C-alpha cells in the first residue's frame, strides 16, 4: 500500500469528516535533550470507518487545508482559535 492511499481513500469519501489535533513532544535535533511541540491531526470518516493521522509542526488552519486540498464536503472541528 502506498503512503497516500489511506489519505486518498479518506479524502474521497462523500461524507463529512471530523478533524482534531493534539500536541506531542518532538525531540529537537538542534538542541541536546530538548523537545518542542508538534501536532498530530486526526481525520475521521465515521460512516466509512476510516481514520488518518497527519503530523504538522503547527496547529494552524493550513494543516487541514493542505491535507484535504481537493475535499469538497464539510470538515467538523472544535473551532479552537478560529
């Protein structure tokens, strides 16, 4: 299975998606024994029972916009900082 296949299958389903992000500590290779925050975005298509995870350095609106670039239906989120 190619890396983009689960993402393409999730994006191409004709149902609303649920999206959420959560923080995770990432080791910073430029600073010994230091970490920084990274973000895992979770996308779910409940009726199709599909889930995809996408790592991003930030939690801004560009992360889901890029991941779901050709998506034409609704994305439901918690709306934090919108």
